[in-house]
C-alpha cells in the first residue's frame, strides 16, 4: 500500500545540486588515469572523510608505482654495452702465399679459367613472328558541308510551308515529309 509521508517529521535540509566535477565516475576515472587531478577532485566531492583518505592513499600508491616502473621499450638503455673499438693501421700489408700442409692424399687439380677471344660477330637476334593485327573498320566521314547538323524543321501543313517561303519542298530538304507530298512524286506542297 502507498505510504503516506510523516506529517510530524520536518522537511529534509536543502542540499545544493551536484556539479559536473563532483560526479563519482569522473573522479574515479581521473584517479586511475591522472591521479593528482583525481585526488584534488576527490577532496572537493561530497564523499565522506574516510573515503577521501582511502582513495587518496590508493591513488598515490598507484601513481608512485607508475613513476618508478621501467619502460619495457627502454629496457636495455640502462645497461651499458661494452664498447668495441677498432684501430686502423696505416701500414700496408702484403699477403704472403701460404703453403698447404703436406698430406698423403693426392691433391685435386683445380680447373684453370678459360678465356674466350671476343668475336666480331654480333649475336643473331631471335626471330619472332608479329601478332596478327585486326583491321580497323573504315571510318566514313561526311563531307564538310554536311558535317554540321542541320536544324530540324517541321511544318504542320502546306500553308506553313508557303508562309515560310519554302514551297515547294523536295525529298531530302529540311522540313520535307511524306504526309505533305500528296501524289508521292518527291515534291511536297507543289501547288
């Protein structure tokens, strides 16, 4: 059942609204990632005194552990490596032939390099057969006077042809139509 508020108890005391920097999730995130900033915000929050102390101690230990630990990438940087120095001598040295130790086996003959005299003839080029070329279709070009497209002319009837001054119209002329040519002889609007 619905519980009625106690009419004899006073209203709760007013508390100011929580600011964005007092949000617990932000403070905990900063305590892990940036401990000094997280500690400062923890002390400005509404947490209890005991919670603030515990959080500060734990975050401080975390911060010190990160500072003291060595970076694994620089692991060998602290260990000095023995320095090796090379000395260069300015006196030329000559190679003395060494004699192989005497053995009871017969020495194996070493092949002597053969030299060929350069020949005056050039090497013959390899013969290759050319690939067959497909013939291109012949391109037809229109004469220069008909290269530009002529404007489309349409007449509704022979009266328009006569008013335009184009009568009679022959087959192939602009505006010619078989419906304007009554007798089909190739000349439209002849009368």
